[in-house]
């Protein structure tokens, strides 16, 4: 599979944006490139990344998000592989409003699997499209910030940027 890679500067580090020309396939931080490549291989097998531009409007939407227009990324097209369960979790993550946080239990209930909190956590942690599919908006049941694939400082920054009370 051939995918394009564009590097986009952000206030929290260089973003690696992988697309198929129409939709975002992965978004991660440059210092987590090995993790991103592992997820891409797991989802698509052999992947070749070629430097190239993101689909039209994506770079501008991400810049607008970081400039304070949080909703600018809400309608960006994404495409993922993964299991049906993972895709359900990732789709539902996009329903968490900016400025809000949900626990893993709330996310599990929302997808109709209230006892699947651990599975939801694993799917959340395997999300290939950071920020746009906002896995950073998921926190512990006690309100604590839990892990984040891009690092806890970035999670805190993103939640504060979006106006979340748990930042």
C-alpha cells in the first residue's frame, strides 16, 4: 500500500500525517514514528510512505485547530483498518465533544458494551489517528489522566487547549 506522508509543525511537536489522497490514515508525532509504523503495518501489511501533501484542506484544518478553532478538524475524512470493534470505538471517540472527557466506562456504555472497558481501553490505545480521532479525551473513572500514545504532557496540553476541566 502506498500512502503519502506530510510533516506538519504544531505547538506540541511535528505531526506526521499519513493519507491515501482522500482520507487520513494515521496521525502521530514525529518522536513516535516507530509506533505509528507498527500500527500501519499491523493494519495494512507492507506500507510505503512517500513524502507528499495531505488531502486538500487537511493542513489548514489542523492549523486552525491549533490556532483555537477546535471544531476545524471535526469533519476531516478518516479511514482506518482494525477490527469492527476498534472501528466502533474510534468512530465513537469522534462523538466526544471538545472540552469534554469521558471515562472508559462511559465510552464502553456508549458503544453498547458496558462491560468491555478493558477492550475499549485497548482499542483507544491502538487509535492510529491522534487528535482528529480524539483518544486524548478519554480519562480514568476517577477523573485521573491515563496514558496517551503521544505522551502525557501532550494529553494535558490538548485537553487544556480544548478547555477540558480535567486538564
